[in-house]
């Protein structure tokens, strides 16, 4: 192993491991700073790799931030799958528990998903829209397994997802609520919404 600029031996990573390392560093930077304040060269310096290697993986900053958000969105969706055999209320609670586990385990990634970066890059906005749409589709499939959900419920669930994001960002920043309080707050809001819809039957 060759020495790094810090004097420590530089470990050899596989292509997949190196790409994941770079995306994690990117998530941290985009979580902390606006898009225009992040320089892709900083990522190479932090990872202690050549800038040429970084550009081999991600030719432009736009490519890089898009891949950061894509990776975090896919990680979130993968971690929040629930058991469709559970009762509706249990599926919703389990989904929120899984969502909060993702938030806790990927604080930088979650902030990067919902930072101002999403305003700066069209491709990122499209990724976020698709991610939100898939989260909403999953929830609606739980609430209305036997039919097409009414448009009012679809819009309301999308609004609820934005509410969850705001609650979770506040929770990460201030920690004024416990994890369980955060989950219960979000769950109550969704269950109240669902209970008000004549097309949804929930056995509480």
C-alpha cells in the first residue's frame, strides 16, 4: 500500500467500495453546504485520491450530485420495505420505524436528499420526485390494496410525506423529541388522514 498524504497507508478499495466512499463523502458535503459551495476537487482531497480518478467515476459535479442523491434515494427505498401480510396500521408503523432507522444511520445522506441541492439541479429534482412518488405509491398500496386510491388521498399522502421530511430534519437538528415520539407524531398524522377517508379501512 502506498502512503497517503496524511502519512497513513492508503488502503486499496475495490471499484464498488471506492465509488461508495466518494458518494458518502459527497453526501456529507452536500448536507453541509449549498450546491455552489461544494467543489468536486474537495471530494478527491478528502478521499485522498487523484482528481483524475474522481473524474473517471463522475465526469462533472452535476453527474456527481445526481449520483449522490440517486444512491441515497435507493438506499432509503430499500430500507423501508415492509411486510405486506401485516395489518394496515402495523405496516404503516413498521414503515415509519424503518424510515427513521434510515434517517439515523444516514444522517448526511438524508440531509443531502432534502437540502437546497434539490433546487439547483434539474436531474436531482426529477430523482426526488420519483422517490417521493414511489414512497407515496407504497403507502397508497397499503391504504387501498383493493382499488384505485382517490385523488384527494393521493395528494394528501404526498403532503404527509413532506411533513415527515420537515419533522425528521427538525429531529436531526434539535433532538427535542425522542425517536419514538417522532415516529408516533408522524404515524398519528397519517392514521388520522387515512381514517378520514371513506375509501380506507384500518383496523386499529
